[in-house]
């Protein structure tokens, strides 16, 4: 399989680290919105964070996912979840992206012109992600990241 990652607008992404919210010591909380072929679908009920040392499963709580402290102690983690008969595996996600909502686009045939795709990747295996964290917002496309269940 061809493995490719395209990061866009990541001028200072290396400096992104999630911080506790509101000064009360709570861990960051983020949401995942998913569109399949342009239609909004139910997002995941659980998310798995995979670090070099362990895997941790977190359930949706109050409309968002709370990020465990040990996940925030590393620079980047893999994020896994299931949605609409698909397994999604996003690799090497910087922990700073957990500070805001995500929009994920999945397509079966064709992405819009605004999405830059990895070369030679099959459309059905690509995930296009917009991280709504800071200005400018960041976007990336990753392949392969989606497999049918």
C-alpha cells in the first residue's frame, strides 16, 4: 500500500501542544464531525489513542472526547475510531490538535478541489481532516487511513 501524508498550513505545527482548559486542570476536550460523500454522519462513540507505550480508549462524554494526561505527555499519537462501516486510523497526530474540533471528510469517488490528496492513493482510503485550532486552521490528507469493516 502507498502511505502518504500531506500537511497543509503547518507553519508552526511542531510547537502545538495541548494545554489544560480553563485553568481548572481539566484535560482538553475535542469533537469529531464526519462527512461521508458530503453528508454529515454520526461521529464515533469511542476513540482509541495509541502512544508508543500504550493504547487508551475514551468514550464520548457530553458531546466531546476528554484527552487523558498520559496521551498529552507525548508529541504525537495515533487516533483510531469506527464510523459508518469504516475503520479510521490517523497516524502521528500532534497533541495540540486536541484543543479544538475536527472535521473529517471521507469520500467514495471524488474529493472537492479544495482537498489536496496524496499522489497515487485510492480515494476510498483517504481521510481529509480540518483541525479547527488556532489561526490559520490546519488541514491534512492521509492515506491509507480508512478501511471498510
